[in-house]
């Protein structure tokens, strides 16, 4: 029956070790993720500002190059109209990137040059608005009048034919009252920010997985550590229990030997003396008298009592086991068992093999218990007891042809292996288990039972 108090204590110890760890890891992880989110936001802002600054610098450089070329034409060509045509031709042919071009407007919003929209040339587009409602030309003109600068708006992107966010840079050409400018589309910035967000998300996910793996490994190590301590304690407890059990068995054997000696040397001798006295009295009684018959009956009953006491003495602690060893003692046990029960016993011993005293006692008691079970339960007519020895183990077999071990769980006659039922069989298992051995039981209903005892030779040698 499980000890729920101990199980509850173990669970509490595990929880006391795991819960603080989980709380600490959770708090640290939460702080890390919150800090990482703030850091990611700041990094996104810095990245966007840096990209915008690079694009503005790039755009300003393109416009400055164009203005340098325009001033060169103005300074070389004295014909104003011819110079304007040369400037328009120059700007119309200048390109950068896939969607980069230059445009020219008058300060009142009339288009002078737009390579991508030639249809608006000569038209006033002062009130044109982008999709966000900004008056693009009006705002650009105001910036140009104030010395030039940048303006962000949405405009058609030629490569995709869609309105995309754009940064424009314009300067004024006061000699002709023109506004010259260009622009760079910045939709790729959003794509770069998206890629950065994906990288940050992947980094968060990978970090989360690593934290979970570390947490699981830590929890597993704590549980394994606690369980290992528990297993070590259980092994130590089992070892002490086995030692205690063996001490009890040794004390029982010592007490059996003492009682056997007392029966043999005390009560048995006293009964023998009484028998001799009765036999002597019988010689002095008339052969025909009733007293002689009573004495004869008493002598017979006393003789039976003497034989019973001798049998009990041998069962308690056979002297052959102490003086000649296991195999002669088993031979005598089988012979007495066969004579008393009329069950044929076939016994095969191992020559020239002596075992440690406690091992011989264990095997003798197991054989004694097995034969008792055969007598009480098996309804057998024959029993076989034999030994085998190999390089690894000593094997003892006890087999009968009786009705087998009946089990409420196995009523169909199938084999039952490793059956341990009742106090006797449990004691047999515990006895052999102390010496590192094992006991197997193979039984079939109405087809007999076979008990196999396997004892490692290493244990015997160490014990010997």
C-alpha cells in the first residue's frame, strides 16, 4: 500500500524546488522580452531615420549635380530660350535608379518638364493633390521659394504604376522663375523595416525556444536529482531491510536449532526413559492381565510420540545440514517425505559442492517449503528435485505432476510465470532474493508445477 504521506512530501519538495525556478525564469524572460521589444522599437526608429537620411543625401546629391550642369549651360549660352531648351533636354535625359527622374515647374505651378507625364507639360497643376490630400506642387513651390528643401508625399511610381510614398527635393532657379527638383520612392524602406521586424520576431522565437529548453532541462535535472536521491535512499532502505530480514532468519534458525536440541536432548530422552521404565514394568506383569495390554498400548503411543518429536526436531534444524551439508540433508528430507506421504521423490544432487552455511540453509528451507506445498495442495504422485551448475549460476529445480497452482485470474490453464502467492512462497522469494538469486514458477492447471531457483555463483563464492 503506497505511503501517501511520503509521496506528498516528495511532491512538496519537488514543487518547492521547481516553482521558484519557474518564477525566476519567467520574470527574467518577461523583463528580457519587454526590454527587447523597446529595443526593437528604438532600432526600427534609428534604422528608418538612417535610411531616410541616406536617401535624402543621395537625392540632394542628384539635384546638386543637375543644378551644376544647368548653371554651366546658363553661363556658356547667352541665348536664354536656347539655354532653356538645352536644360530641358538635359534634364529629360538624366535618370538614376529605375524610377529616378527630374521635373521642372514654374513658381505658379505650370509644368515645364515631366519625363514620365509629358501630357501635363504646359498645364497648370497647382491644385493637384496626392491620395493623402496634400497639394504637392503648391507645397514644393513654397519650399523652393524658401531656399529649397525636402517634402514627403505620394506619387505614381512608373515601375509599378501605383501611388507610392516619395521624398522630393526642390530648389529654385530664380533667373528663369523655375522650380527644379527630383524625388526618390521610399516604399522599399517599409520592406526593409518589415524584414527587420521578421528578424526580430525570429530572434524572439528562437530565444523563447532556448529559454523553454533551458527551463525544461533545469526542471528535469531537478526532478532527476530528487528522484536519484530518493532511489538511493530506497536502495539503502531495501539493503537494510534485507539485512534485517536475514538477521531475523538467522535468529529463527538459531532458535530452531536450540529448540531442536532441547527436544532431542531433553524431552525426547525423558520420554525414552519413561518408555524403558514401562517396558521393564511390563516384564513383571502377568502376560494375561489387562494391565499388560494397557502398558503395551501406552508403550506404543509413547513410541509414536518419540518418533513425532524426532521428526519435529529434524524439521526444526536437521543435524545432517550442520554436519554433512546441504545435499545429504536434502536426501534425508526427500527420503522421509516419501516414506511419510507415499509420494515418489526422485532426487539428484551435485557431488563435491559445499556452500556457505546461510546459502545451504536457504536452499534447504525452500525445498522444505516446496515439498510441504506439494503434500498439502498438489495431489501429486511424483516429485523431482535436482541441481545444475554452470559457470554463472547454481540452479535448483523442484517439479511435481500435480494439479498446479490454481489462480482466479488464470482459470483457462495457461502458464503463470513468477507467481508469488501466500506467505510461504513470499518467504521463499525473500530468502533467495537476499543472496541475489531469483525464483520462477511455471505452472499449468492439472499439469504440475515447476519451481526454478537461480543463484549466482558469485554470491555463493563471496558468501563462501
